[in-house]
């Protein structure tokens, strides 16, 4: 049994709370949040100084507040981890034993919690603490990877390309269809298959489309249809990158 407390009630904090509640091997000691909790059944507090004893404290607050929040906690020599991909564990106040518990997944409060595969990148300041973080992953039924800071930064960068930027491209596609009174839903099977294909193929090998075929007639037609200069620039940049990748 691991006793843990979660700090933060944003996208990640809420998901972790739901996962902890589903585990019989984890005992949630406290959920600390400066805002009112919607999970009334859980013991929550906004009094960060009045923190109870736990085996591990998981700080799930915005990157810019991690240090400040870790300083507020009235703790000494306890295991404290943050969930950020881009920050070193030494951003946490050095009163305590520090570590990282970075979930390489995308979480949005509005998206109801459902079974998600969540790889966890773990790191700890002291070797003795890694076992507890491994057990925490096991009890949460999540796969873990021991990843040092240098590698985690790179993973975070790759995650921005594969998740945030691709999601922004969906957003552009959404606007293009909406502006032309077309239902975005018709694109969803294509979006789904694009993601499915790279589970089996290297992304460059899965590429199709006019740039991959060097079809300049279609490319020029598309550019004429695009009225937004930023979208035209993105289209041109991606087209060139795909052509370069395929030496066209
Ligand atoms: N979202 C993701 O997909 C994702 C994935 C992997 C890792 N992460 C990492 O997980 C961490 C949390 O991200 P998130 O998406 O959950 O952020 P979020 O939804 O913006 O929530 C941030 C939380 O931090 C709290 N907070 C901010 N400043 C605070 C302060 N000074 N004192 C106390 N509480 C404070 C907020 O409280 P209020 O609600 O009261 O403002 C909120 O509960 C970040 O380090 C992020 O990089 C996020």
C-alpha cells in the first residue's frame, strides 16, 4: 500500500485522482487544491501548509508554479515529484527528496476520464526512491520508463510535434470545413486511420498525398483555395518537407 497526496486539480490532477480511486493498493491521503473540488467525497484542502504525512506527494500544477507550490508545502525530507515534461526535478524545493512522474499523454478536463494508456517517465534524485515510483506505476496499472532529464526534454519536444502540432492541424482542417459548411465528422475516419497506420509503419513510409506524389497541379489548386496567408505558408512548408524527405 502506498499513501499518496495529489496537489493540483487541473487536467492532470483530476485524471490522477480518478486513477488513484480505482486502485486498491493506493491510499489517497489528501488532495490539495487552491480551488474548490468537484469531487466532494474526497478529503480536499486548500491549506497547503497543513499537509499530512504521506509516502509520496505528486505536484500536478502549472509548470510556472511548481517551485512556488513546492516551497509552500510544510514538509521535510519527503518524496515529492512533479509531472512536468520539461522541468528538472531540481525545480522542486530542496527541503525534500525530489523526483519526476511525467505522464506522456494528453489530458483535458472536458474529456471524461476513460481507460487511457499512459506511459510514465520516472526519475528520482535518490536511487532508493525509484522503487516507490515504480510501485506507484504498478499500482496505477501504468507502464513506466526510467528516463533522465536530457531524454525527457527530447521526448517532450517530440510530444509537442506529435500531439500539439498535429492537433492544431486538425483545428485548421476543422475551420476550413466549417467555413465551407462541410461537416468535420466526415474527416474523422481519415484522422483515425492516419494515427492507426503509424502503429505499424514508420511515419515517413505511411505518407501519401500530393506532396508525396510530387503532384504540382493539385498542390497549386490547393494553394489557390487557401485565402489565409499563414495556412498557405504552412501548406508550402509541409509540402517542401515531405518532398525533401522523399528526395522529390
Ligand atoms: N495536460 C496535459 O496533457 C499534461 C500532460 C503531461 C504533463 N503535464 C504537466 O502536468 C502539470 C499540470 O498540467 P495541467 O494540464 O494539469 O495544468 P492545468 O490544467 O492548467 O492545471 C494546473 C493546476 O495548477 C494549479 N495551480 C497553478 N498555480 C498554482 C499556485 N500558485 N498554487 C496552487 N495551485 C496552482 C491550478 O489551480 P487552479 O485550478 O486553482 O488555477 C490547477 O489546479 C504541468 O507541469 C504540465 O506540464 C500536463
